[in-house]
């Protein structure tokens, strides 16, 4: 079993502490899809996704954005 990322545990702590605005800002600049999946795992196990639908939507949007192929432009 792989270890959860420290980023995910910190963002989860923000949500548990009631600072969902800061958590949303962190989700928008998430490093990788794996980190977002780890965060969703933590939130699902703590039943926080149901309480925070905006965080649920933000994590799904960020995963879609990070999974999509990048458009390349010439320099």
C-alpha cells in the first residue's frame, strides 16, 4: 500500500479545520493527480466530501484539468 502524500493530509486538515477557502485555493494548484486522489481518499474516509460539495467539485475539476493533454504552443 502506498503512502498518502503530505500535501493531501495538509489540505484535509484545512478542510477539517473549517478553512475550505484555503483548501480550494490549494486544490486549484495541486501538484499531481495522485495527490488529488489521495485527498479524495482521505475526505471519503472522513465523510467530508458529502459535507463539502464545493470541495468535491473542485477536486474533480482539478483532476480533469491535470489529466487532460496539454496544448503546446510555439515559443
